């Protein structure tokens, strides 16, 4: 390897991640999804008695895929955003492409998070899926950032230019992220005076190898 190529490789690796992440995080948009329609519908029927183990002072809306208004929008999200981001994720892993394969995508779980003012998410993982993601519907200013924690500290963090132990996801309505379900993540406190609302989904992949 030439000296110049080696230097360029090192620069590329450092620019890819300043906290030594070894798993990709894929951002995607789904512009045809009517986020305002989903939000209005959620406020029509969500049950404020619902609770969960990772969100403090917030609520989850389950079974949204069964609602006749929200279901078509979720299908748009699947076709337009999630499917393409799964392909990008697989490509980013540099899987050997010499062997042809087909991966079927199964959304094993989907729900909406309604994070009221003062609520937050504890650090957690999603242990019953391969990938999980978040799609933002309503993001008031100062309503809390989602952080993905680096689970693979290498010691390099202390000598890199920006020694972060986590990465924050820039949130805006119509933007989503896909990442490994094994990555710990949390959301800090909603300091706004309005609800932060997002759709969370879990993805299982079935790979069929062909001769």
C-alpha cells in the first residue's frame, strides 16, 4: 500500500465516525407520508392509560397498523422509506455480493410514541428484532434528542478529535433512522410545551440464498 493511499484510508475512517462505531446508521425520508394526518388520527383514539418500561411520563399507542386511516400511511413508509433503508444498511455492511441472495423484510412490531413535556426514554435495546428504527411525525423545538450509545469502546475515543461516546440523531418531521436493534439508545427530556411524536418499528430479516 502506498503512503498516500494509507493516509487517505485513515482520513476516510476518521471522517466516517469520530466515536469508532462499527455498525451503520441509515437516515431516510418518506415525503409522501402524511404526517399531519397520522398525528390527528393518533389524538383521536390513543389511550392515555397505556404504559411501557422505557418511557418515563410518556405513552405508547399500539396496534396503529390496524387503524384504517393510519395503515395506508404506514404502507407508504414501508415501501418508500424502510425498504430502501434496509437495502442501504445491508450494502453498508459490505456483505459478500458474489453470492446472490434475497432478503425478505418483516415488520415484527410498530407503534407510536407520544412523548409529553417532561417525558424521556431510558437507555434500552430491542432484543426481539434485527433492526429497529424511528420515524418522526412531530418534533417541537427542545423536545429532546435521541442518542445512540457506542457499545464498542476501543480506547481510540480519547485520542480522536471529538471523543464522543454517543451520536445524536437530528430530528425533524418526515425524517427517519434505521439501525441495529443491539445498539443501546435513549431520548433525553422533552423540554418543550408540546408532545414529540414518532413511529417506532422493529424489523426482522429472512435471507434466502440461491444457487
